[in-house]
C-alpha cells in the first residue's frame, strides 16, 4: 500500500516540479493578503487547513494550536522559542512541527514574507506517513527537510505561494490536501531513508496528559468512543479527564470529539459523492439525526445544504 501511494505522489510531485522549471520568476509574485500573529487570539483556537503568507514579527506571547504547522522562510531565518529552547528555521528548508507545543518568534533576519501552513491534527494522522517521521513530530521535534533549494526558482516557494493565492477558491481544500500530503510524504521518505532524522528536540518531558487525550481522540474519533474511553486511555477518571481537557482547550472532551467528526464530514462532503448517511456513520456518529444536529449547530446549515453551497461555488 505504501509503495503504491509513494509512486502516485512521486509522479504528482515530479509533474509539478517540471512545470515550475518553465515558469518565469516574475510570475512568482504574491499579490494576496499578508498575515501576522494576533496576540489577542484565544489559545488553542483552531486555524484549520490553511496556507498563508505571513510577515515576520516578534511574538509577544507563545502560540498554541492543535494543528501540524509548516514554515518556509525564503530569505534570512526565523528563531523560535519552543518551551525553553531556541530553534532556528533557516532559509530554504521546509520546517514541520506540532503547533500544540508553545512556540514564539523571538528573532528574524529579514522582512521578507514567509509561508505558514496548518494541517488539522486528525488529517495529518490519516495520511499515515512513515512512523519514524510521525513519531518525531508527536514527540515535539522541529523537523527540517534535507532538500535545500537549488537554482533561483524554488519549488517549495512556488508550491506554497500557489496554494496561498488559491485559499479563497472552492477547490482549495481538496487540492491543498493532496499537495501537502505529497510534499510531506516526500520529506518523510527523504528524512527516514537509511539515516537518522535531523530534528531539533523541544520536549524534555513526556507529552502531557491533555496532549495524550488529543492524540487519542484524533486517532479514534471515527469509532464509537466516549469520555470514559478517553479517560481510560490516559489512566484518569472521566470527570477529571474532562475537567483537565476543558481547562486547556476551552471545550469538553465530548465537544471536541464531535468537532473532529464534523470536520472530517466536511472534508468528505466537499471531496466525494458518498451519501450523507454513509458519511455520518463513517465519521463516528451513531445516527443520521445526531449527525445532522451536530453539523447544523457547528455550521449553521445541514450537510446537504453545505454540499450544495460548495458545489454551487465550483460552478461560479
């Protein structure tokens, strides 16, 4: 299975890389919005699936979110403080880390905009990347790609700029999911092929209980799990586990499980043609009515209306 997926993604990656070599540099200019960290944002507030262009800026406080984050710095370098350790993201090398680890920019060398992508944690686990790569990320490491840019036109910069420019398009989610999956698979294979991972460790202790609960939910939300199952997985009474989780994330374990299921359903509604009933059960709901109620509460519309709206945008 892995070899089949690898061949598919290698062909995808090579095709786009050949297209890049023919592209003049003047077509690489970003004309969309620029972002910077908002110190007023709520801790653990989700970013979702994004690819954005950010302006380097010192962060007045650390950021934390339960997505996998990718950084690409075209010029200079950016220094983060992860926990109590300083980690430098150098120019021209893709960096990957788990956003749940507190991270804060404390220095940057250039005002040149850089690229930030966020991948929902559950989606990252669904990709089943090489275990050594995934484990290194979940242990709190900052992974740096070993493919340094060659020539004046860089593939990663082209890929990320293209995704950022299409973030408002109806097809963004599907295409970005494929492209980020392919890029991380190539990175993972390159880093794990017959050698030790180059990683800058930022955790000296084991992953906290709250983070273990988040991992358990992300891996099992499609199963009929309950709060008692989550508590048992980390050796805590369910009431205490729920209280700890709510203190950290601002929502209960049950609410988080439902959010994970609904987010997965949104991806299926946008990218496939399965019946709503099949999607409901595949995402972990025990009935179509409970699925519809949860979806309506979080999105303000039914699953069918959501799919229709997305299909309507594609036809515009």
